[in-house]
C-alpha cells in the first residue's frame, strides 16, 4: 500500500487476535482455499503457473460444495486454488517442460502434455495448530493476492482491447498497474479513515458515491462539473465491481449498486444523486453501501503500517509509561482516548498509576494543557485509593488546581482553597486544553462565559497569568466569547499580555 504523508490516524478499536482469526477462517474465499489445500494430493495436476488443470476444476468445485455444471463453480474453485498456492497452503511442483496443462491430458498432437503436482503445504498445519497471529498472517497473504486480482481489468475490457493479432493493446485498454493499485489503496485508506474517525462513518456503511467522490472531486470544488460527475460515476462502477470481489475474503460488507437504478439513471444522475445529498436514506442504499469489517480494519491497518503510516490501535499503549500514554492520547478523539486510558489503567495499582499520571501531566510546553486534561480524564474513575497521590500535588503550581477539582468532586473535607493566582492559571489551562482538543466548537464559548462569570474583574487580572498559553487563550476569547463586551475586554487583555511578554 502506497503511503502519502499523513498525520497520525485516530486509533482503531480491534477485537482480539483470536476473534479476528476466527473471522479469517470463516471468510468464504479463505475457507475454500483451506478446503482445497486439504484435498490436494498426488493425483492433483497443475500447470506452469501452479494453476489447477482445467479437467480438475469440476472436481474441485464439487469439493467446495459448488455445482460443477454451473459456470461460476469452476471459476470460484480456480480463484480459491490460486489463494491456496500464493499463501503456501499448497505446495506445487510445476511441469518440467512448461507444457500446456489445460488440455486435461488429452494428448494434443499425439502426446500427453506433462503436468505438475500439488500437495498440502507446511503452512496448512498453522490453520488448526498455529497461533491466531499465524492464521492472520496467512489471511493477509490471501488479501494481497485478492487485491492484486482486483486491480486487473475485467475480462470484457481485456477482450475489447485485443488487436488484430490477438494481443492486448494496452494503449487502448488504458490500464496502468501502478495507477490502479494506488487508486484502490487510496479508496481503502479513505474508507479506513471514515471508519475510525469519531465524527466519521464509525460502524455505519459508507455510500459508494461518497467514497468515489473522495477520490475524484477536488476538495475546493463546491459544485462538481459534469465532467467530474462523469468521473465519479465511472469510479462508482469500478468500485462496485471491486468490492464484489473483496467481499468473499472478509474485507468488507457490501451492498452493490441497484441494477434497476443503473437502468433508470444516466451517468450524471447516478453520480450527482448522493454526492449532492439529494436523496433520502432509503435511496442512498440503492447507490451501493460499503463498510470495512473488523477483519478488514485489521487488514488495512496492517498494510498501512507496512507502508510507514502511523495507524495506532487502542490497547497498544498498555505496557508503556504514563508519559507515552498522555502524549499519545492527547491527539486522540475523546472516546478513543478514554478507551486507551482504561486499558492502560487495567492491571495497575491505582496509587502508583495515579502518581505516574500526575508526574507525566506536568510541563510548560504547548502540549501541557491537553496532557493535563487527559490526566484529569484518566483520574475521573479512580476511587479513594487515589487520594494520597492527588493530595501530594496540592501545592504544585501546575497540578494543584486539578487536584482540588478532583477532591472537591468527591466531597473530600479539608481541601485548602486555591489562591487567586492558581484559579486564573487553571482557567487559562482549561481553555487552552479545550482549544487544543476540539478547536472552535459551539460548546467552548459557553465554557468561556461560565468560567469568566464567576470572577469579577476577570480580564483585569488574567493577562498577568504566567502561563505559556495566556495570549492565545485571550485571543480566542476575543473571537468566541458570546458577550460582546467581554469579548472586547478579552482583546484588550490579550494586547496587554503580548506587550508584557515583549
């Protein structure tokens, strides 16, 4: 999978390897490959590329419970055999003379063509006797085979591109293997991002036109032109065919484009409908819907990691220190951060874990406020056993306010009241953390209003606060505070703070 420079993706939540391995073994195409590997033996005949001899395809189809007389049966058997060979589930010995293995030994030209042989491969034992990771490695190899097949033009396109001599005219075909592979990688990467983003598709399916448009329509184009819509339509039809091929390996759940819809609409209408949001939920599904399965999320993440893309998974920080935890979850959406924190806390002694978190939350750097916000989030479920570690930082200028809030929320007695400097410092730190976490949200102005309403003469004093984010917080309040008078005071205070720093 090719990798474009990209910031760290949100973390994905994956089932255990054991659950994923069960899903892999249940994927129809992989299951067929395993069954054919068990069937392979001394009488199995293969050709130069390791493909199953044509005369054996009906038997292979029958082994898979498919109808040998149905055209689809031998095709599915041939595909499963290729997966078995490419993954090492089957070991093949190719014919020495490179003869045609498709004649079935009928003796064309008066002599029987030689065939190679096939037997179960050593890796077949891993299916039942290996660890879940071994099964997943075999499935990833199968996925690579399927993705390579999906990027190849379909048979109709190949036939149309034949020249007078029966050779494929690649110029007429307009097929570039690298370009096709990059397109499919980009589609799957976009689908992955929509799946893991907290405000994206989540567990829901993605309409096919939306996915196609994400690859075709320029980000700054508000109203796609007819030419662009035609490209979206072409991409939709391409993806419709590709996702049909990817579903049997367990990568996606896919609802194809409604054939009746394709007959009713021309290319422009087909692409414009859901891209423009002009159809209701029921109609959207007719344009095709796709979602990555948990196994699909695992597979695409594995390919991203191999390509050098930072694609974290919830739980992989469980054995790291508190500093690594807070640094990482500072860039996570809130829900994912909470899930990661919970896994980090599991199995740790609460007093020790709380002390580590508080120590890691310190710092006057730009990321400090958000680390402290995530620390506060981590401390929220802690019980009375955390109190000694929290009390230990009451006099800390950076953590004292956080500690008082935690103790007060639990109704702890004899909590010393904070002085004015600590109150203002905590206010700046809190707003700075929210700005870093969510940016300019609708809720933030209400938070600003609530914090400033409790302190008379707030803007007369806050500009003196020795916090690295004082200026940026006041500038944000000048933009966002819902009270116009307070916003004006915030801008004046920001000017004073900048002058003081200068």
